């Protein structure tokens, strides 16, 4: 089936990728203070790595590009150490290792992802309007 508007496939893949990004940011925020996970270590921040795939005109029906999540990886930055000698997870020196999650950075990522999501939704709405107008021209 030939697509009426090739950008829809690209937009759909971008929306799916941004949804994954929002889910990962949400996990990071929810675990920002988890000092001991199932492995006994503090939570490690996760980040999404995107990949853009350019389709050849002959290889697909749209000849455009798609965005997908290439992988989700753990952030390599060190844990934050905070002096809290009364905390149950404090070491012999009185320091507690907290996750390497910066709440402010996560909020910026969340806002950026939300804006990208909104922009892609606007593309879908405009494409829909364009298709409706094109169909109404044939009825005249």
C-alpha cells in the first residue's frame, strides 16, 4: 500500500522512541534516592541512545527515515557520596552512596522529550488535515 504522507512513518517511530525515553526518565526520577537495590548497590541512572535509520527509496514504500531506541545503557558516572552516619546504608566512614541521578537533569530531559512528543503530534495533526483537504478537493 502506498502511503499518502510519507512523514507519518517517521513520526510514528519518533513518538515510540520518545515514549521509551519518558519511561526511562520516570524510572530514574522514581529511583533517585534508592541506596540499595536487589544487587545491594545504589540505583544506576539509565539513559536512552537513539538511532536514526535512513531508508533507501527503493527499499521501502516511504523512502524516509525512522528513529528508534538503539539501546538503554547505564550511566558511567560515579555514585554521589553523602555524609549521613545515622543512615542504615552508611559505610564505616559515615558516608552513604546515593544513585548517580541528578533530578534537575532528569527534569530537563523530561521537558525536552515532552516537547519532541508534542512536535511529532503536531506533524500527525497537520498531515491528517492535509489528507482531508486533498480528499475534499476530489469531491468538488
